[in-house]
C-alpha cells in the first residue's frame, strides 16, 4: 500500500450488564428461554412508558470518563423511527444531538508509542429484539420460511461509542478495540463478550494518498464479532479500495455485512440506503441532568486504566508482552507473581493460557514457586502443575517432588546403553547426519521416563559421540 | 324517557340522570345503596339509553368494588377488558395491565362500568372518527357529543355513568364536556399519569375527569392525580386537592383574553352565554379585566397540528401487526405492515401520521417540528404574562354548540377549528376547566376557565362558585 494511508473509524456497541433493562424492570440475560424476559414496556404494549435505568446512566458516565469524555450537563433521549419486527415500538430510544458523553480522547499504547484516538461521543440507547429466521437456508433472512422474534434482548441498555477517524491500519484498529474491550470489562459494566453479542463493532474504512488530509468515500464493515476478523476485513477492504483507485475507479459508499459463522469469507455487500429516521426528542422522558455528585462517584469508580498499565509494564517486558498481559486481563497475576519477569510473563501468557486456567483463580505465591522450579522438574510435571494451578487448595509443592536428573554420573550409563542399542544411528551422526541427535536425546528421555534434564543429556551425548 | 330504577333490591330509586357522584357517595355512606346496586342501576340505564347514544363500546357486568361506578374512555388500559382506542387495529385487544389511573380508581373502590366510545386514537372532535360508529349527544341525538372523549361526556350527561374519565390532548375532555353540558377538567400536564393511556401526542396527553359537578371533578381528580413512578413526566402535587365550598369569587382576578373571546367562528349564542357568566363573576365579587393572547390564539392551532401529529406518527408506529391487534394476511413483512395499517387505521389517523411523518422528516424538521416547539415556548410565555395579572382566564370552551352529525366530517379543517379555543392553554401545559354556563338554541354552552400550572384548586373554587350562581340544570331537557 505504498503511497496510501488508511483512515479508519469505529462504532462500538456495548451491552451494559445491569440487572434490569434500560427502560423497564425486566431482567437482562443471555440464553434464557425465548420471550421470558418481557413486559408491557419492552413489548411496546399500548400505553406503556419508559422509565430510565439510573445505573445504566451512571455506568455510561463511568465509561465516558474512562474514555476521557466530557459529561454533558444535559443529555436528551431521542426517538429513532423505523419499522422492523425487532423494533417493537417502531422507534428506538437513543440519543442524537445531545449525547451523555462527548469529546473524549483515549490513549492506546503501541509498539511505536502512544496513539490518541478521539472519541466523538458515547451515548446510551436500548437494544433491539432478536429476529430468528426459521426454515430455509440456515438462519439467513433470504429464503427463510418465517421469522420469529425473541424480545428478551429488547430494551437491553446499550452504549454506542463513536471514534474519530483517527486509526490508520488494521493493527492499530485491532489494538484499539482490544484495549477498549479490556477497559469496559475492568469498569465492571459489561463482560464485553463478542460471542454473546455483548460487544459488537462496525468499522468505517477509507483510504487516501499518503500525506493528504482529505476524507474519501468510506465503506462500513458491519457485524464483526472478532478482533481477527476485524483486522482481516479491514486489510482486505484497504487493499480493495487502493486497487480501485489505482485502476482509476471510484469507491462506492456501501455496507459490508459479515455473515455470522462465516466471518473469514468475503462479506455481503449492500448499497447504503439513505434512511430518514425522523429523530425527535422523546416526549415520554425528561432530559438527563447528571448531578456533580453522580459524576464524581462515577469518576471514583474508574481505576487505573489498562492503557496506563501497558505503558507501565512496557519498560520491563517490551510492548508485545505488556499489551498481551493487560488486554487479556492477566497483568494483575503477573504483577503479583515473583520470579524472572520475562519468564513469569511468558508462563502466564503462553502456558497458563494454553491450559485455559482462569488467572483470577491462581495463587501468585504458588505460581511463583512453580516458575522458580520450572527448569528443575520434568516438563509434563510442570504442565500438570500449571493445569491444576487454578484449583482450590492448589499447592506447588505437590508437583515439585520429581526433580530432573541432571547428574552426569547417573545419566552416563543410560546414554551409553542407548548408543550401544543404536549403533547405526550413532555412526550416521558421526558421518555428518547431525539431525539424528534429537532422536538419540529422545531415546534417553524415554529410558528415563522424561526425568532427565534435556540440556545435560544433550551435552553428554555430544561429548560421547565426539569420542 | 323516564327515570332509571335499581335492579333487584328495590330499596329506593336511583335517579341516574340527576345523581352526582357526591350524592352517590352519600347513598353508599348512609347504606341506602350498595356499590353493586349503583352499578346495576347504571347498567340498566345503559341498557335503556345506550342503544340510542352509543356512549359505550364495552360494559363490565360485575361490579369490582363497593364505590361509585365509573366509565373510562377506551384509551385507558384496563386489564382483561377490551381496550381499542376506538380503532379497528386494536379490535379484541385485552391489556395485560391496568393504566395507573385505572389502578388508582380500583384502589379507591370505584367499579368499572365500561369503556366509552371515542374518536379513533383520540383524533377528532365529534366521536365520528370512531371505527365503531359515532356517539350521540344526549341533548339532541342528531348532534355530536363532541370529541374525542364524546362517549364519556355523553355517558355522564345521559345518566349512564355518574362520572367518567376522558383524555385531553387538544381539547378532548373540555370540548365534549362543553357540548354535552357537563364539567370537564384538563389537568396541568404532568399531574396525572399517562402510564397505560394509549398515546396520541405524549407531550400533550392528559387524563381528566368528566363529571356532573365541579366538586365531583375535584373528587375524581384527587383520586387520579399525583406522581407515578411509571411515568417520569409526572410530578407530585404541590398541595392537596381541596373540595370547593365557597360561593363567591372575592379576591379572584378574572381576565378575559380578547382573542379567545372574539375569535372568528364563535357563535353569537355562545358569546352571549359566556358574557353572562363573565358578568356573574363581577357579581360574585371578582375583579374582571381584559387581556390579550394574540400569538397564542393565532399560532396555537397550527402549532398543535404540527406537534401532535408528529408525536402521533411515532406513537402509532407500534401498531404493526407483529405482537397484538389486527394482522393482515399477507406474505412478507413489508406487505404485512402496509396492509395491516391500511386496513386497521381510519382516515384521520392516516392523515395525521402522514402530516407528522412529513413534519419530522429530514430537511423539514427545523421548519416544522422545531419551529413549532419554539412557538410553544412563546405561547407559554404569553400565558405566563397574562396569568401574572390575572388568576383565572375565561373564554368559551368551544366556538359552537353541538353540531349535527356529518356537518364537519367532509372538512377536516372545520373540525379542527372546533378546538381552536381549547388548544392554546394545552400548548402551554396549563390546567383548564370547562363548565356549562347556559344554553344556546337549547344546547349547552361551555365556559373555559384557565389557570396557572397546578392551580386546579383555584379553578375548582371559581368553577364551583360560578356553577352555584348559574344553577345550570345538567339534565338534558328531552330526558328530564
């Protein structure tokens, strides 16, 4: 993409995991039987009226503060009017030109330093119900026999965050989205699980000649539910747009819909429909005027942000490990576990993650003991210990009993036996087939049931084969 | 027609044509009648006279309470009792919950008599826009009872209910009360919960009592008013509701807004009756002066016809055939929407949905809806200025007495003008009370009393004093 710069902006939707919905007292929840979390308000029965969820307002303010936003002294709910079966009132209660949080700036550390992403707004709205297309071809609206509507999700509080077009590569966008997700999770307002749909994002992509500050026609990528698909989709779209411009063409404004379950396939394209939502202030609700006390309380609930922690850990670990630990929610365990910093980081990031152990369940002291003994105990003992490290009452000591055999006097007879049993291979090694060393090491490890220190076995074998 | 008699236990005659709610309360307290007997007496009256008046869409056979029975406009959600808002699109719809006002009446022990006829979605001034046929005026069945709460007004005037609830967006309680010779209160916006009231224009809708007397109005207002956690636009009443007792108007400054009293189209007989009432105010000790509301009267109606249809276009979007009510047999969601709404809505809702959708659309919003909101602020300011000089403002409620059925159905604008005098205070969020102040050509004339926000007690006091002095007989001559 020499000569071109990508311009990327994101819209992120986050479900607030309040106990009840945005405008009624129905429980929020994922996975309950269809239409069991409903009432006259979220089913839009005639005469029902919305009552705003105060906690959702407080949480949106908390999020806004974490995103560096100003909290508007007066915010207004608007009605966004459109017909769709998942929109029971025929309008969505949202915010329009007077959102709750405005003009933010969010710091995203990167390998080449910190990037500040402008936050245009963060506003509060209600989610739609869920249309379920039955019959026909696998959940797709086209060809479905009929559509059923599950209103459990209708009215779930949803925050929409809109960034400025400040991101310039797929990697940057991915880093931003991952950090944002972790921030949301740490604020305690949402699990931000993309599989459950509690976090979703749309990305706007355009390209321009490097050095220019124009904004060209953008396309919108919708329904992305993984960071990797986002990055792939953005890259693909950047390349496509560049190819169009280089061929002398024009990019058309359109929307690219990812198909759930087939996100790695090229998305479906559709022309952007100019829809008139006939926004007007919601007459059933009075404006929100957050008190100073409320804003201060929300501010007190914002801890050290993950972005700041990445910057703090970067000095000792480098950006990649620091970012990985923080955005996967593992840096607290890292910070509390003693030992060689890189080793601790690697164990937590790679081995502990591979063992699918919840870092929050791990006792840092016991983990420290394990890391310290890592070189001295058999590999599978270490792996087993790690896998169990999240269990209640886990004690590293139980796994440290079997130290590795590192004593040459103990290993030499085994090595000699192996060489005697494998004369052909030994001869071939000596003749130059050095790759056979691994085979011979393996034989020794087998003879010792994996208890030999592989480093010492290596050394001794080389020496004996030289002889 | 004769008087109605209680069914069954014949302990005494219950004259439903004359009995006020307050008198009914006395009967109950003195144990001269039970709630069930009262309920039956009114059901008998309904059996007798409703075939002609068509005030009711639904009646409830069993008395659910031992108090004075009540009728609700069919815009008020009643659990398990069909609630249609006068529309075919809600035929057969039975709410799963009670409106707050319905719950408060039930908690006060008022048994529901039934649901009254209305213009579809409260859009109209004659009840002729009901999908279930018009109601008729008890004073003259060839004439309309007004609207949109025409069924409630006809029921009270015709002795089919001792009191009733209506809803008033642009005069829908006051105007039918005026045309039927009964008392109608449009309360201060925000004092009566809208929860469970099928919405027409949310920023204007307000439920109000329709009664035979001002004291009954105050009694019913006391039951329904007050903050409701389910309607965040409600507020607590700044002072308790008082039952008016004073017969004079000493110390009350009465303003006569020139434009509201001299507007084009006010019938001479209406002006004369109102003028007599104004003279009476002086006799009762009020200070009477003239004032002006030029912009409120000039712009009130056009402003209303931008704001109310805009909100209605959005409020009526939920009637889409997906969850309840009518669903047209069509394949495909778009066709289902279009056919359901085409078959389900009558002409007036369709007209207002189109008006409103247009006024809210991109490129027109500022010029129409946005501008109307600014004008509304101006109207509020103009009323506030007039109400600094005066405690109460007086005018006719409606420019005309009850008009013949069909007289205005072909001309929506003529129909809209029927509310030209009732709308301006509504736009300002103010309370207003209509009381009968005499007859013109044998038909009742309504007097509108307008006060500042939360001045219901004052309106009741002034209305009661005038009512005593006027000694209007609320029983239609032909039924007496």
